[in-house]
C-alpha cells in the first residue's frame, strides 16, 4: 500500500492554483489555505491585509506511485511568474508571493534542483525569486474558497481572465 504525501505551494491567489493540480491522476486532494505566518488560525480577512505573514497556498495530497513530486514541481513552475517578488499578476502583496514549502529533505533537494534548472534554462531574463522553505502549519481556508473554480465558475473565470496569468503562461511556457 502506497503512503500518500503532501506538497505545499504558494503561487499567488489560491483560487488559480487548485485547478492545475486537481486534474492530474494521483492527486487525491488540493486544499486552499494559509501557511508561513505568525497568526494561529488566520481568516481570509486577516491574511488579505498582508499583516499576518501568511502566504495564500495550496496543500496537495498525492500518491507518489502515480505522480512524482518532480512532476508536481513541473506543474507548479508553469503556473507562476517565479521572477516576481511582489506578488503574482494582479494580486500584489506578501500574501501573494511564491514559495515551495518542502515536507522532507528529499522534497527540499528536488525543489532546489528544479529551481536551479529553471534558473539555468534561460527561460527568464530576471532571477528566480521563489523561495524554498520548510513546511509549517497549514490552515485550510474557509469552505467557500475550496474548489472555487467549480463552485463559482463564472467568478473564477472572470478573475482569472483579468489577472494576466494565462497570458504570462502562454508567453513563457508555450
């Protein structure tokens, strides 16, 4: 029996980070939430002020016998602008920064190797600023944020369309 593993990523607005992972075989759950801050059990209202230190993030539960952590890293890099330290696309502020939160030393090594490979690829002219940090307590976001792309399809599509994310992905990851 395979043991499920966790992967945690910050990539700007968590609404836009669920669907890209949710559609892969071997991914059992993608939960929107908050991590990396100094406030216990933060709310969306608190996190969006940018004063709690939290990142909006997704926690992925996956079966490594079906999808590897390296494959999940590839999906992650293709969802973000890894050169933007001030947020992602239309979402600005510390809570929208990018980060990979590793759950063990193997994930740390794989994340660092993937970041280095991306930096050396020449794909981006600016430095890769996505941080690689140890995973800390992950707080699931409120229910209305979970699977937002399914529950509020129209609002999700409108928000994503105005964000600039899809144009960036198309331009940089053709």
